[in-house]
C-alpha cells in the first residue's frame, strides 16, 4: 500500500465535513463510565437523555484517585492504537443520542483519534515524551501526559497480502453505499505489488475474487460495484473463507491481514464471543492479523474484542470523512505493526500525593502482569501516537528526584526480542505545547460529556472559550471543535 500524505486535498474538506453532519442511524455499545452516586441512571442524568435498547453494554467503573502513601505508586497499562470511540461518539451526537455518546466515550480512544506533532527520530520502535503542567479543569491539580510515539515503518520491501471481508447482509443495506465508498478508496490506494482477495458473506460466504494485485484496480472496483446487501449474516462462513484466502496467498515476512467491514451483527454461525475470539487469536498467532471496520455497529464489543485479539485496529466509519481518513490515510500505516505486547508502567515518587489515570479502565495491568514477558498486551502501528493522561495532586513543584518515571516494554514484531525504554519527568514543563493543550481539551470534553464525578470545572463553554486557531490547525481538530458545539447545543435542548 502506498505511503499516504498526512492530509487529504483541501478541496474534499467541505464535502467530507458536510457528510459527517448527517450521520447514519446507529447504536452505541462499547463501555461507559459509572457514577457511583447511584442516581437515576449511571451518570446521574434524567431519562430524557434517551433510553437503552438490547444492545446496551454494562458500564465501566471510572478510575479513582490513588494515594501514593498507601504504597500504590505504580500504574500499568496495555497500550493501544484503537480510536474506535471518537467516531462512535460523533455519530451518536449527530443522531441526537446523548445516552449512546456517553456510553462510548472512552478517553484513551478519543485521544488516539488525532495526530500530534511528536516525533520519534531514534532507533527505537517506541519512545516516550513526558509533560507536566497545570490541570485545565482543576487549578489545584496538575496534568501529566505520557506520550508513546511509534517510529514510521520502512515499507519499501514489505509486501502486503490483504483479504477484504465484506458483510453484505440485509442489515447493511442502509449504509452499504458508504461501505462501497470505503472499498473504492481502499482499492484506489493499493500499491501495485499488493496481493488482494475479496470475500463476502450474507446467507453464506463467497469468494468474489482472489489473488489479484494492486495493478488490477479496475477489476477490483468492478467487483466492489457488483456487491449488493441482502440476506442473513453467516459470519462464520465468511471468516473461514477469508482466512482460507489469507493462508493461500500468505507472504513470508510480509503483512498478511484480513480487513473486515461489518455492522458486527453475527447472527448465524459462531455467535459466541469466546469462540470467535479463540478463532481470531489463533489466526493472529499464525501471522494473519485482523482489522475491523464497523458501520452503524450494533455490537461494538465484538468488533473491538476481535481486533484486539487479532493484533489489529478497530475503526468506526460513520461518514465519508472517516472513510477517507481510515482507508486513504491510516490503513496503510495500520498494516505495519512496529511493536507487539506494548505496555507502560508509570511510577510516582513521594512528591506526588495522589494520581488518577484518565481512561484505560479495561486495559490496566498488575505489577506481576507487567513483569510477565509472555503477557499479551497491545500492538502499536507505524507512526502512531498513543497518549495516557494522569491527573496529579503534588506536594511540591520542585521534587528532590523526579515526579514520575515511565518504563515502556514491548517486543520486536519480527525477532520477538524484548525491548525496554525508561524515561523520567523531574520538573514542570518549561512551556506548554499546543498538543498537550489539545489532549487536555479532548479529556475535558469526555469528562463533561460523561458527567464524571471528577470533572471539576469541565464544561463545553469552558472548552469553546479556550480553543483557538493555534490548537485547531487541521480539519480533524476543526471537526472536534464542531463536535463540542453540537454537544453543547444538544445538552441545552434537554
């Protein structure tokens, strides 16, 4: 796949942003944040925020503050490149559903959605960049940023074996035009040497074409044009045929990947999450990874879990802007895993009174798991930026040693050699970076949206007053500013 430019042509901007405002009817369903006050629902809000349906997912308990004096001075997380939450939240807001927006607002995935100006110019696949400054929603606290920046992959000699697996069941009919737009974008950005097969499934699985190359774009696009949505969802048969193609055209030393496009509604065949997870995990261990692209996904849990166990990313495609972002700008990078089982430990000194990890509720690890070299953790893709934020209460602004130390561990995806990178933060940041402030905006938006008990002074008005052109410098950040405005308007209408 060709290396893509960082931004699309400016001429596409107006059309793409307009397509996002309309949205597609959808359901949330991956996680949420629990309000322990025990109000009418898990956020203490009124029923006018909409009611759940059968796709509702149990809440995730929000991380508390942890006091260092109690001996709990380490925080461990499995890292991820997934940005699933942001587009799910955006679609829910555009559809007027605060309930589903709240229950999909996972801070770590919201942060992962955006590009930042951090650079990895070292020989290490991953490096950390640490920042510490005042907290924007609590002026008595501080915000610590732990940024993990991946090195761009050298891809000239790496060949791709891509199997596109398309759900063309009847439940996809209302958004199938967006699926086709996505596929055409993917095909048009294939490299000449990429090996491509297309498998579809509805009432049964079907091999639409196999073993073509990126030179066969016209034929591949004709196959895409001929796809029609109807029938039930025999996901099991489609998955088995897709992996059959992946093994048939397997490239030793190359990138072998299944790219699944679906609404996640596996209603015929192996519907058990455990069975699907076992299957996908086994294929990943054989060297065939999985990327999941959800459209109006009824079951975000399934897609997220499958991608996580398939050593791949999960995307949520809600509009043309997102289809272009994923299939033109990001998919080429996401084919290249630069670090396996990536995890980070943050150790706080006695100069920190307490700390709270924002997000990562389902991705935390014990000290024993962090030290276990065989423990499965996250995969980080080429050139990706992963951000973890901590809210801190400090004893002093001038520590005797350091405020916190990070230990980053991962495996080389080729040699399986264990790598470690250690960094420390011993002072407040000399000057605030625009990227640091923007990450704070995303976190504050999520705290306000979910009505977190830790939101402090977070509000949509507070955000809109502070955002300016220095921080909103590309169309995706501009889209975020529009999301804040739309959310504010939606909240005010209730």
